[in-house]
């Protein structure tokens, strides 16, 4: 008999059947613990921010064109209407960038070591679980966003800026010219050029030049010259001003001026912050990091959303996911969100058109409002472009993604709602994606669906306070062009056999 006075012994009454069943009970216990462990793994707590290690960063860019059955249509020489040759494009762009622009076959292209090292200054960027927004919306949906604002340019644009500047420097050029809308691309390029000791000439859309003086000054701080566009400094600028006195400008106008200067200045080439195939290639680092992070935690998005102007951030975010869809490995819902004031996807036509207002660039087949379309002075300056990337246009035309247009007051309403719960003041451009993400999450609240929503937060809005002031003062209005307003631009689309058919 046990003489221990421990209370536990006096409370336990042993039954012989307990000892007889010990092996079975042990097996059941092990099985139970295993099931609990597996369940715990499947319910792994997702961090608020998922950061990759530097060693996990992509070493290659992903070229979605390699997986497209219908390749994007080639750029055409407006004089001959024949596909642009590498030699012709080489007069405007850097040699290596021309190769990337024309490459429809190689799925992966190595990122040079110097570019990877530069990326490490601000990459990997975080993938954020929007727990606070989910709670505020009382939605069963799970919301994630890839945040690209952790650098001085305040946006994703630096991913391509450093690549294009690197190839210009590697070619032995003196400098580059470019355009910028909201100023994020111009800021990014000025940073990249300062790092590589290249001259940088920026033509900034006039309304943004006036609305965003501090972003302009960041460019100048990094050594760039900044000119409001259209200007009197170029032949095409003077022509546009004569035809449209007092115009607030557009990305199409600024592109024309930058191309003219590049092609008339020895040792310079033109670089572009969006639209081109090469830019979407460089921006694929966004989507690749996102997918690596999601795969680590067993996360699969149902809906992927991005704002859409020329297509750089949307194309970069969706690329690896779109590749899976094209290869039949997975399915996703892709949503492109554009301003109602500049609705190239939702109200444009799919045709060959000039990439610029001055009609000095090649023709690109894209969804377009016409190169002569001058958008209203929308506060999302980075989305005020008349056309859409040829890659994204082809994917949209083939039914792989959908498009929505939203009004700017609804965009800023979403921006402030997001800022108040997630702690980041978003750029007006990014806020188009936020608007759609919130709308999708609210739908899930109504239906009870537990969808996983991913969107791109392309940058911060700290230099966009004039726009926030207008919204907070109730002075912001919505402008939706009428069919008649759009007709002027659409009528200017080049007319030749097979176009607009």
C-alpha cells in the first residue's frame, strides 16, 4: 500500500481495464497529438508582415510573354507599318533593353548582380496581412497587400529605374531622358542615375509639376533637371501648346518631349517608366517576391488587384500568378482598376496607336483612348495615360483578366479608410486598388465567402497632400468623360487596313 499523503493518490481509483487498454490508449494519444500538430501547421499564424531573407530574393526576372499563346503585337514603324527592328529601336532605347523588349521566348532573364545589390537597399519588400482592415470591415475575407513604398521614390518604380539606368551606363551613355506623371517614376530614375553617375532629364506633366512641387524637388535633389510638359523647350512641346493653349499636359505629351530630346542629343537614350514589355519584365520582381512569401505559408490568393495606368505595377504583381493561369496550373481572378476619368481598358478600343501625343514614337497595339486624348487633371497623375501595356491589353482582350473604372472621390474615401486602420498613407494611384479590394471584402461579408484578396500598394501619398486637402475640404469633384469627349481622341487613332477591326 502506498503511504504517500499526496492528495492526488487519495482521489484516483484505478481500474484494471485501464491497464489492459494501455497500448490502444497510447496509440490513440499519439494519433491525437499528430492530428493536432497537423492542424496547428495548417492554421499557422500569418505574421502581420512577411519578410523574405535576402537569400530568397529572385535572381531572375520572369517574362510572362513566354507563356502567352497569343503574344503581344509588335511595335510598328509608323512610316512603313512594319514591325520595328532592333536597329530602329536602338536609336531610342539602350541596346540590352531593346533585346528585352523584343524577347517573347525566354521565360527567365538573369538580374545582373549590380542590380540585385541595389535592390537590397529596399528589397525584399513586405507582404502585409491587413488584419486591422479585415476587422474594421468585419469581413471573413483575408486581405494581403504587397507594399512597395519603402524607398525614397515612394513607389515600385525604382525596380525598373535602376535596371534601365544600369544598362545605359553599361553601354557607355552620358545620360537618359524620361517623362513622369505623379513624379514617382522621375524620382526613382533620378535616384538610379545619381547612384550610377548618369545625367537625368525629366519632363513632368504640367499639372503634376504644379500640384506636387516637393516630389519635383526630390528629383532636383538627386541631380535631375525637371521641366513642366508641354514646354517651349522642344519642337513638339511648342506644337502641342499651339494646338492646346493652357493645357495641363499628359503623359503622352511628356513622352514626346523626352523622346525628342533623347534622339537629338548625342550620348543619350530615352527610358520609360511603364507600358513597355521591358518595364513589366523588371517589375516582375514584385510578383515573384509575393509568390515566394505566400508559398512559404501555404497561401493562395483568389483575387489579385492592381491599379492600372500604363501597366507597370499591375503587370509586375500579377506576372507569376498569370503564368500559372496561362500554363493551366492554377486559377486566379485578376482585376485591373483605372480612373473613370481616363478609362482606357473599360472604354477604349483595341488598336494600334501612337504611344505619345506628339506622334514621334512607334505604334503599339493596345487598349487606347487615342494619343490625342488629354485627361482631366485627375489627382492620380500616374494613371493619366491614354493607353495600356500591350502585354496587359492582349491578356485582357483574351479574357484572362477584368477591368473596372472608379471615380476619384470614391478612391480617396477608400484611401482615408485604409490610412486610418493600416497606418500607411497610400498614393492616389494605389488607392484605386484599395477601393476595389475593400469592395471585394464587403461582398465577402455579405456572402460569407472566405476569399483571399491580394492587392498592390505601389507607394505612399506623402507628396500628394494637395489632393488629400481637396478631398477633405469637399472641393474634389468627379469627372467622367462623355462619349463625345472620348470621340476626339478615338478619331485620331491611325487608320489603315486591319486597324480597329
